[in-house]
């Protein structure tokens, strides 16, 4: 019995010290891991934030470029036929969208859908206006028709999408 007590006299305190050291080291390691994760997130945000902000800027620029007022003014040239003006505007809209397709990675899905919807509605409006004119109509007639129609609308789809992007940026930053 004395041998057991003698063994317990040495092993019990050593076991208690071991358990205490184990929990202290475990706690220390967990804290260090949290610090490392926070540092990683902080460094990651320093890299991602400018890219994300640039995505918002590019999408607003895209929407401004496809807004019908700006699009007509930029695209129309003297002597253009309505068909040529229509084709030119549709080509610009498609190429602008192709150029900005990757921005959806940084923009919330709902806002991206609004931007896509603005593009689709702009295309529909251009096609609808062109269909209502004669086949031999001039580009000037088409541009005037489009601008008159836009003037009657209180808020365009591009304006709605731009406002959604601005609101999202304000929430994020």
C-alpha cells in the first residue's frame, strides 16, 4: 500500500500540472489561431476592397454608357439610317456587357440582376422603337423617337440599377 501512496504522491501532482499546462497551451494556440485568421481577413480585405469598389464604378459607368440618352448621343452620326443606328447601339450594348461580365463576382446577385434587366429593357426599347418606324427611316428619326419616349418615362431601368448600385456601395463601405 505504501508503494501505491508513494507513486500517487508523485504522479497525481504531475498529472494535475500536465492537465493545467495542456489547457493553458490549448487556449494559447486557439488565441494565436484567431489572431492569424483576423490578420488574414484584414490583409484580404485590403486587397479585395479596391477591386470590389472598382467593380461598382465600372458597373455604374456601364449603365451610364447604355442609358438611352447617352447611347443615342454617342452613337448617332449624320446620314445614318435607322437600321444602322439600331444595329450600332445594340452592338455597343452587347460589347459593353461582355466587357463587364466579370463584375458580377463582386456585386450582389439582386443588383446584378437589375443591371442585366436594365440592359435587356434598353435593347427591347431600341428594337420596339425601330420596329415602329418605316424601313427607310433615318437615324435621326429613330434617335428623336427614342429620346421622346425616354423623356416621357419618369425613371428608366438604368437609373434604378444605378441607384441600387449606389445603395449597395453605401452599405458595404
